[in-house]
């Protein structure tokens, strides 16, 4: 789940697994796989970083290589 804010400032959470597209028109618009659209205050880059963080937290993209102490040198 990612936390975003409506244009009026009220925050809510979206399940990032259902996000199909994130676009800027100039307002950031998130479209879900069911066709529902949400216009949010956050920039497209902020939303993408939140989605990436969510995917990493549930191990859909794996962990970042840098800072991995278990690697052999």
C-alpha cells in the first residue's frame, strides 16, 4: 500500500499492485487496473518512489545490491 493525498489534502492509501499508470496532466493522475482514476498532490516521481519502495518491501523487485553485507568481496 502507498499513502497519497487528494488535492484537498486528505490522505488515503492505494494498493500499489493495482496501479496501471501514473501520469502528469499537470496534476498527477493514478489509474488503477479497474479503470478508476485518482488525482493526487504528489509528483509523478514521488508516487513512483513510493511504488518502488512498496514492491521492495514485499520482495517483488528484490533488494538493492548496494549496502548488502552478505556479499562476498
